[in-house]
C-alpha cells in the first residue's frame, strides 16, 4: 500500500542567541491509510514541531515531508489539526464555530448547517448547538474543536496533546469517544496522527507508536499495537508495551 | 446512599469518564484505590461517586464501588443510547422536575436564570449556586431536557 505521508530525513534546527539548536534529527517514517499513529517522547523532543511540519505550518531545515508524494509546502485542506488549547471563537455559538470549518469551501448555508449539525451529533454535542464557548466545560470545548476539525472531512487528523490540559476523568471519556469516532465508517479521517507525552494513552489509542529520543529528537523505536479495540487498560499486554516504551525513553 | 442528593454535583464528562474507568477495572473497586490510581484526592472523587450513585449507575458498599446493571447498560451504549438513558434519569431527578413544574406554570414557558439561581439557593443553602447552575445546564442540555439561551438568559424545556 502506498504511503499517504512520508517523512524523509527530516531535521529541524534554529538559532537562538547565536547558538544553533537542533530540535529534530534524521526523522524517517511513513504513515499508511487507516492508521492511527501516536508519537511519544519526553518534553522538548520536538514532537509538536514535527506535527507542525506535517501540517505545513513549519518547514524542515533538512529533508522533506511528502503527502501523497507531493512535498508539503503549505497547509492542505485535507488535513485538520487540533491543539490542546481550543481556539474557539467566543462570540460564535457551537453551531457557528463548527460551521466555520466549512465556510471556506463555498458551501450553501443550508448544506453547511446540516453537515455541522450531523458532526455536532457525532461528537455528542447535540443539545449544545446554541451554547457559547464560555458556557462549556473543558471536554465539551474540545468536542467542538474535534467537530470543527472533522466537519471538512479531512483525510488526515493531527492532534497535539489533545487531552493534556483536562481533568483526567473528562480525558478518559473523550478518549473512548475518539475510539468510537475512529471506528465509525461514516466519519473520516483515514489517518490520525497524535502527539502525546502520555504513554498509556498512546498504547490505548494507537495502531503504531513512534518513540522519539530527548532533544534533538530522533526515532528511538517503533511499536505496533495489534490489540483489538476497545482495549483493556489494565491488561498484561498493555502493561508490557508501556514498559517497553518507557524503557526506551528512560 | 445520601438521600439528600437531588441534583448532579459534577459535570457530564467527569461522570461518564468515571464510569468508563470503573468498567475497565471489571469488578468491585475500593474508592481509595481508584482515587490513588487516578492521582486524585478523595475530595475530587466523592462528588463524582455521589452523582453516579444518584443516577443509579453505581452501587457503594463499605467503600467499594460496583457498576449496577443500569451502569453496565449505560457504558456499552453509543452516544445516542447514552443520551436516551440520561434523558430518562434527568426526568426522574428532583431538580429537573422542579424546573419543569415552574416552567410549565409560566405564561412564556420559560424561566429566567436569576429565578433558577434563586431556586438553587433554597435547595442548596451552603453552596455556590453559579457552579451548580452551570452543571445543571450541562446535564439538561446533554440529556436533551432543557435549552438555555445566554442572550436572553432564559431556560426552556425541550
């Protein structure tokens, strides 16, 4: 199967006060269709920078990132990204925030609204259409972000520590819903790429995990998770993988 | 069980997340153990336990928690099914029954936010009612029981 995303010898460095700082070095991997890939690594290892390079928000200093064999030069409308902070427009309600993703596509208002409503239902926000962001709990806000990111039917969904600034119980519920969305045939995306420092979360959610070293981040190892979903968090298999990854990072 | 619980104390997401976690443990778990595993204070966990118990999703016996039949049924449902169950629970929850009754008495079939805060002050004399209002609104919206328009500050039943 041809790779959808390919990273070839990616390196990233910048200068700070005259000193060269290498963030990423020799990053090589591919992502295929129907893959949920997690990138884990210690703080500062460059995983967020890597995500931005893939999204087209930043350029590598060395090497190249390819999307369907084309060099990634700018943001592609077939990719959406979610950050840990929500960036919802406070003067728009939930429906309007989700519709925002579609406005650029030149859709008729009615079509936009229907798509947005269906996405709002898919992420469990039915009932909140007219709520404003300030009225929403953290997890509800993140659901709006997810709905807005997915309403354009992106092929690739990128997530940068999506559950890191959230109450652990809320994060738990959201992870489960992410698994449901991933398994839902009617919801794209085809590929999810999630950056996280939470190894348990990566093992629970992903098909494959790429482990980065400390800065400058390079690939320390790769793990395939072949366990069927939903996965039992407290199982021997899961613990084994978590231990192996932790050993690699430590 | 605390028979004085008449409204949910914590948000929807925390309650559902808690049930998912309990389900993952598989059987009876000690409250203190769950709190410790989650790196949470008991003070943070207890109101979640109260809320889950109020909806009859869990049973509490001697500090041990188990999912009830309803709780297990809830956990295996998808989003639609869960909303139906919550809708049912809320219709049997005192505070929502009170809101429903008052709104039905109103000519415009709506209730002002201040009026709801006032009701909450009577029901919960020692509590910060703005927080309670926010939580009730979240459950009410989530369970498709009520709507709230922040522009005119009106609560309406669905």
